[in-house]
C-alpha cells in the first residue's frame, strides 16, 4: 500500500515536472518560431514591395510619359503634360530605391542599370518632344512619335522586369515555406501539449459543460418563446449567447411598445424593424404579425374614409357649381370641365354634349380644358365614331392605360408627353345619356375617381336635361309669338311639353333636396 501510494505521489510529481518542462520547451520554441515568422514575413513583404515597384515602372512612369506627351502634342494643355513631367522627375528616385532594395537581397543590379538608362533616355526624349511641340513643329513631333521608343522601353522592361519578378517569386516562395514550417511546428507543439493536458482537464471540462447545458436549455426556451409570441426574425436560432438572447427579448418588447404608441397616435407608416416578406408567414400569430395586420386594417379604414370625404366634398362643391350655372349651357360646360379636370388632377379634359337634330344625333364639344389645337378643332363627333362615339353607344365607362398612337398629347412650356391614362365617362340621368366627358392624365385614375365621375355625371345630365327642356320651351314660346295660329294647332303638344317640364323640374327639386341633405350630412 505504501509503495502504491508513493508511486501515485511520484507519478503526480512526474506529471507536473513533465508538464512544466513541456511548457518551458513550448515557450522557447514559440519564441524561436516567432523570430523565423517575423524574418520571413519581412522577406515576403519586401518581395511584394519590389514586385510592385517593378510593375509601377510601366504602370506609372512609362504610362504617364506616353500619355502625357501624346496628349500635350495634341492639345497643348499643360495639365495633361503634368503627369509626364512628374514621371520624368520620378525616374531616378524610383530606380535608386529599387537598386537599394535589390542590393539588400544580393541581386545583381547590372541589368537594372540598363533598364534605368533606357527609362532615363526615354525621359530625355519626351522632353525633346515637348520642346518640338512648343515650337509647333507637328511634322517633327509626329516623326518622333512614330519612333515609338516607349514600346522599346516596354520590351526591355519585359526582358529585365520579368527576371526580377521571377527572382522575387523564388524568394517569396522560400520564405513562405519557412513561414509555414514555423507555423506548423507551433501547431504540432500545441497539439502535443493539448493531448497531454486533456486527461487532466477532463473532469473540469465535464463539470463546466454540464452547467453550460443547463444554462443553454433555459436560454433556448426563452428564445423560442420570444420567437413564438413576440417576433420571429426567421434567422437561425441562436441561444448560446446570454447577452444576445436577453438583448433580443428587450429589443422586441421595446419595439412592440413603440409600435403600439405610433399606431395609437395615428402614425400608420410605422414599421416593425426586421419584418419582411421572408418571415411574414412565421409571424402570422406572433405579436409583430398581429400588430402589423391591425395597422394595415387601420390604414385601409383611413384610406376609405379619406376617399369617402373626398367624394362627398367634391360632389357638394360640384352640385353647387351645377346649380349656379345651369341656366346657360356654355357657362355650365366650362365650369364642369374646369372643376372636374382640376379636382381629379388631370391635365386635359373635354365635355361633349348630345345634340339632336332632324338629320340625326351627334356629340358636340362644348367645353375643353388644355386640349391641343388639333384636338380642339374636332368639335363634332358622330355617334359610334372613335372612342367617344363608341362609349356613347355602349353606355359604359372606358378606361385606357395605353392610348392609341397620336391620340392626344399633354403639352407644356417644357415640351409634350403622351398621357398615361384616359377615361371616358357617359353622363346619364334616368338611363339617358346626355353628354360624354373625356379626361386625360399622366397618372392612372383610381376606382374612386371613376365612381366620382359617374356620380357627378348624373348631376350634369340632369342639369343638361333641364337646360335642354328650358331651351326647347323658349323656342316654342318664340314660335308661338310669331305664329299665333300654329300655337292653337300645337296647344296640345305644348301642354304635354309643359307637363314634361314640370316632371323634370320636380325631379330636379327632389335631386336638389337630396343634394342639400347630403351636403348637410
């Protein structure tokens, strides 16, 4: 027993000693490998820097010399020449820097001297070309350009520069090998230390993991309930970070509070941050989804209320206009088309009133708003001809979002444009069409716009019937004064017309009472 106990104690000491020695060796090797890594990293950096400097001889110096002198020869612009002048000044400093760097790598710079001379000679040649250009000797300048000495420099750079680049690649590759070797040595040593330390730390790790599992289960349950009842972002479930889970819950509750506050203040543009089409289905029953649905319902109710108020206000104002100008057809037509065009935000409008003659019926343009001259000249439209005549026959509203080519144009001081939408509405009362209104707009007419036009058309049609009846009575009265004998012969017909007028006026009175009642509401 004593021997076994002694062995256990010695083994523990041995393990401690071994672990200590391993840690010391690990520290020494890490320091050694660190120096190797730093050394080779510097070699790699210098090689990349030298390669970049070699490339810039062409990319910067040669390019600026070529483009600067050519552009200057054509434009005589000093700004275009400035890059070439800077390149001339940079030739010697760049090559001197490159020579110092290559000397530090024990590279034979004899060939670099040859390349240096070629660049230097070309820089002098560029300055000669500048002087030639300044003297306006374009013929000599063109001959100097045809020599294309820049190409000769470039070919020499390819011959010498590639050798330098290859040399740097070899140095970089060797440094990379040593760099990777040092890193791998550190890695192997760490793995070895890890394998030795794992048995010792096994119990501690087990205990920590056991406690961690309990904590993760609680966090997972909290995050799942947060997604289920408040907001599900649709992202992968993350519950191993307590700060993230708690912060996410707090943020969702704050956002719910702010969202409800905005809705209660009538701010229906409020958005739930993070809610989109990708995770919309996941939040149908969550608080975020229900609040968003409530917001959409309130927005829809608000839009419907605004449209209802817009329609009622427009009909009230329109009925007032009709009532004030129903005695004269011209004034009524002008006021009707002006108000409807402006109230609906249209850019053009025209009112075509039905005319009935012995030769037949037709539609006559009695008022127009911002029509172009060609359109305005077409005052008479036969029944069934064109969009307006066809609308009269069908008796239904026509809505076009793609107008026929050349149908009409909206003109302004800036030019002209084709309307984006055209609506043609028959104005009828008691199923009888009295007029056709045509409106053109750059924007599309909504359903409530068309409904408003159709309701307003009833007022206009009723007024037109009254005007037409009044005009007809006036003509009959004038005829009776001129032809007393015919008046007795047509007394029965006049009585019937008077009865029709009375019926129409009664209908107008009833309609006016309805309008007054609507206006009162």
